[in-house]
C-alpha cells in the first residue's frame, strides 16, 4: 500500500457554509472516503472489515487549510499511507483543485474490536 | 403524550449553506431532537429504547419551508404527537422565530426490532 | 427537461447513523445532487445560476422510506421534473439499489433573487 | 479572554455513525460552537462580526480522540484562548463526559475580509 490513491470529489451544496466555502469539517469526511476507496482499489472493502468484527477508529487528526474550496468544485483527493504499525495506520492527504493544493492533512486510525480493545491489523491489510 | 413539547435550538454555523440559510436538510435533525427531548420530558430515554432492542425508524416525512432561518438564530421547536398507531407515531412540528413560523413538518416513525421487523410500541410509550 | 436523469451515489460512512443505516436527512442532500447533475446534463450549472443573482430555495419536501440504505451501498438516484411553473419546479426522485426502490420523494424549489423576492425562472431553464 | 468557557452539548442521533459513536468530524462543529458561545459570553456576537465584513476562517486543526462519545451523552466542552496574534487566534478544547476527557483539540482561526485578505483582529476582540 505504498503508492498514492487518487479520486475525484464534486463539492455538494450542503457541504458549503455561510461563507460559501466548504465547511472545514467536511474534509474529514473526504479523507474517510479516500481511505475507503484506496482500500477498494486493493481489492478490499471496509464493509467486510466491519462485518468481520473489526473497526478502524480515528485517534488523531491534523489539517491545514491553505485556500477555500467552493460549491461545485471538482476536487482531486490524493491519499497515501504514511506509516503502518501493528495496530494502526497513518494516512496523509492532499486536496487539489487544478494545480493548487487547497488542503493537506493526516489521520491515524487504530484497529479495534467490537469491545473497543486494540487489535492487530489483519495480514491482508499489511500486504 | 397529547401536549406539545417545546425546546430552543441555536443555529450552528455548520448548519448554514452558501445561501447563509440553514440548509433544508437540517430540519429533519431538529425534528429528531424534538422527538428525543419530548420523550425525555415524559421520563423516558430513546437510548434505553434502543438498548432494549427496539428502534424507531422514519418512514415518512413532509416539510414546508416558509421563511429562512439564519446562523445564530435562536429557534423554538414545537413538537406534538399527531397520531399513535399500534406500531407507529406521527409527529407534527413547528419551527418558530419570535412570532413567525418558519417551517412546519410532520414525520411518521415506525417501531422495529434489530432485524427490521415491525413491532408493537411498548406500553409505556402509549401511556 | 422531460426525461429522467440518473446518477450513482456511493454511501459515505459519515452518512450512516447508530442504526448503521443512512440517516434519513441525507436523502435531501442526495436529491439536491440530483438536481445539480440533471441541470449539468442539460449544459447548465447551478453555480452560474447563483453567480447571476438567482437562487433556488426549497419550499416543500416529501419523502417515503421503504427500506434502509447502508454504508458503501452503490445507489442509483433517478431524478425527473414533475411540474414546471413560472417560478418553481417540482422534482420527483427514486433511490434504487439493484432492483429495489428504497426511497421515493419530491421537492419543490422556488426561484428567488438575493433579496428573497420570487422571480420568474430564466428562459433557458424552461427550454 | 484568558479564562476558559464551558458549555454543555447533548449528542444528537444524526451525529452518530455506524459504530454508534459520534462521527469524528462533528467535534469540529462542537469546537466552532465553543468559539461562538465564548465570544457571546464576552458580550459579542460572531454574526455581528460577519455583518461588519470580517470573517474568521479556520487555518489549522489538530484533534486527539481518546474515548468515544455516544448518542444522548451530555458532554462538557471547555474552550480557551491559547494564543492571540495580530490576525489570528489559537483556541484549545477539551470534550469531557463526567470526569473523563474524551477528546482534546486545537484550532487556529484567521481574520479575513470578504475578498479573503488577512486583516487585523478588531480591538474589541483583543480586549
């Protein structure tokens, strides 16, 4: 899982706020979509992951906003794996419009079971 | 459960959209808060309801928007029970600012179990 | 604008609620996406519409929920124009997974200017 | 603006996700509420601020999630000013349930005008 995954996201009207920009909280949802689709591009589904009794919970988040995204913008989200531990994965993200990087960020997700106990990442996720 | 329940809701910035109004989808969240708080005012908790294996799912929604609500408005949400069946409840709502009714609506919620099968409303809910 | 417009929507994790279903309020956001993309398929952009000082505001909403949509479902949203007036458009929607209709709904949007006064729909929108 | 501001937040059903926890993106909305209400407690309104042509835009965010918040939890949000510059304010936040700190975070907001140019914070905000 070394390479970067890229996907397009069309900004929804509902995601904008009174400043006509994408409300800053929505980028966490975009990042989550990046993780889901990157996993799918490797032939896996996060839904199956949960159906198997494991969950990825977000433990840390960092975001820098350089320029606003607006309604109807077609954004490029670039997701890559930054670091993999026994039970956690750190991802890094860039949100790009044209040639401009609007937002950068990173998240750490931790693998837990239904009781919230930390669990090793399944083999297939590390491959 | 005949009388009306009233609660105040302060509009959040995140709830506004590019028109600087509350995005119309948020009123369904407000209505849901009204149902929760009306239930609490009768000494019950919807959380306990779910912990007991029952769920209220929304089957029908109708909303009329007369005037916009804006960021930081202090709204009054009036919730009342319109009709109670064996397995469903129909609520009616008014969202008011000062003396002006901004939004009216109604929802029907149906009682189901964890498998999604329709179940009779518990006695205490009808009382 | 007689024919139906169809688009796919992948359910986001953020859109689910504690019942593991798409929270019922999100279908209003889906419907809004359907209106935007239908307009685009006719060569127009709602962003240009707002940049020209006109706004479409939602005045009425009706939704019926028949079956739940879940995380990661790939939904088909079918949008069609039901009725066009001098200043408003009524749309009808179906949300479909496979061969099953999960949700149906309708909305009425009204054309207003920046002051909120009702305005005739521009010619190109009626064409 | 040295002291901490405290407010209670009742978790909404819509804010939970398929893991029955508050979706991690909602804490940014909670932090925003904290900033609004802290400002109000000093006799000011962020709405007036925007009506005067100034905007606070979020430039940086950091969040650490220690334990999940759940539907219907009554949370305490503690907001304090960490640092004030000529054009920006850094806030720090704690989200607490009972005696347990669930989430900590910080944000930096920058004062801009309608064109997005960075502007000095008004005197009354520094006082």
